[in-house]
C-alpha cells in the first residue's frame, strides 16, 4: 500500500460531519490514515507537543527529550505524521523544525462533529446523582 499525504476533503469548511452525509470510499480511506496515525500514543503526544510550542513549531531537538524512546523511533513517528500530512517540516542547518498543518487537523475534527439539537442540553458535564 503506497503512502500519500492526507488530502483535503470538502471545501473551506472542510469535511462534512459524519451525521450530515456518508463518506465516499476514497474519503474514508484518506481520513482513516490520519486517524490511524493519531492512534499511536507517541505520535499523538508528538503532535500535541509540536502544536503547543511557541509559534506553533518545534525543533526535533526539543522533542526527543520528552520521550523514553530512541531518536530513530521519534524520527519514524515524525515521518508517519509528515506522510499523512498532519505535520510539515523544514530543515534549517542541521536541525529539522516541525509544525502542525491546521487544515489537516480541521478535516479530522470536522468529520466527528455531531450537531446537537437546539432543544437538547449537553449532558457531558452533568453530575450523576
């Protein structure tokens, strides 16, 4: 199976939420790659770390100390994130800097949005009695 970047689905507003319309087979395959990449805890933490750095980018040298895995393992996970289009990288001298691709995260996020009817109040914060 060849790897390719996660394409944008839909328009500027991104993906159609699951509750609004069914996905095409191609959309499902492409979006599943992004979710699969984020299904690994190290990759999810890497993405979070990169996004939380000032300016929205992080040097690979700033990322490796946060994990108890080897440098090559971190490089592998960053490559997976890059190949799925969730992050992009730029070499500056001997270091590589990574930044999150907001449009790709928006595509994954928008897909999971479920409209809440106006007459229904969210129960997520309700206290069980």
